[in-house]
C-alpha cells in the first residue's frame, strides 16, 4: 500500500497580482512576464481617452493570458475634469508626433493605481503592476520614485489592517523599477506571446489601424527596431 507524506498533497497557491491593463504593448508584455509568477487580475480604465480601441485589445489579451478576472472600470467623468489639459482626452487638441507635455494626463497613473490598489487589498493581492518602462522618463507618474512613495502611502493607509493580518502589504511594480526598457519588454512579450503582440493597441487615436505618426506609434516603431524585431504592426503611415 502506497503511503504519501502530507506535503505531497499540498497544492501550491500562487500569489495574486493586479495589473493595470490598457491593452497596449507595454502592459500586455509586462503581464506576460508576470504570468508564470502570479495569479493575474487585470483592471482597465475607460477615462474618456480617444484611443478607445485599447479597451477592445485589453479584453482579448485578458482572455489570452488566462487572467483570473478582468474588470473594465468606467471613469469617463474624468474627461470633464481634465477639460483641455491634455491631448489624450481633449477633442480640441492635436496629438503631437514626439513628446510634448500636452500628452501627460494629470496624475493618470495615480488614479489608476489607487483604484487598482483598493481592489488588491480586497483580494489580499501582494503586487500591483503597471507597464511603465525606462523610456517613460518624461512622465512623472511613471518614475519608480513616484511609485515607491505611492506604495508607502497606500500601505500607511492600510497599516492597521496589515499589522493585524487582515491585509497584505502591497508592492507597486513596473518594468521601470527593474531598469527595463520598452525594447526589453518587447523581447519578453514576443517570447511569451509570439506574433500576437502585434495585435496590441498603442496609438493615441482610434482609427482603423495605428496612425503611424503620433508619439506613441513612433515609440512603438523605435522600440521594435531597437529590439531587432520585425514590426508587423499595420500603420496607416509608415
């Protein structure tokens, strides 16, 4: 008669991670990297952005990555608050082809990470992730120092629950915090997801295909070139 030790019956429970999941190439590649280490929960935001096609891409990749849950949160009221402060939500401002501070949506990542962290504490997740990388240095709310201070503030706000064992403390993670560039995470993405990464949505507009001329499209092109990956994305303008 075979005998088993008690440990042989134990099932390893994966830690939980919430990822801010736009459907863009950065968040999709970051999620593919985390998939083997965490049980993934995706959260996407509809905040009045012109690029609403990214939500369509997020739904598809959430399924492809086998996320435990994927929530799409409608915070469209933010568009009214933002007014004409930025080009991503304003209908009156033109999207530039290279970085300009008009692209920066006021503390957008702080809003996203706050909501994602509330969900993370509820699920007793241990990680909240977003796709910021070293190429995002122009964006203050992408920098690791910002994420670290936000992480500290959130854990302070839940300190009693954490100290009593009712909550897990959170870590906010991004490729940027690991010193990874956009090209670095593209390499991870193509290794984990193959050619499907070309179905991600990076464009700031919501045309039939990527416009090929906005700052985000140009960043995408450059990153594939630096990574030595043949870019199979369809652009309206090469």
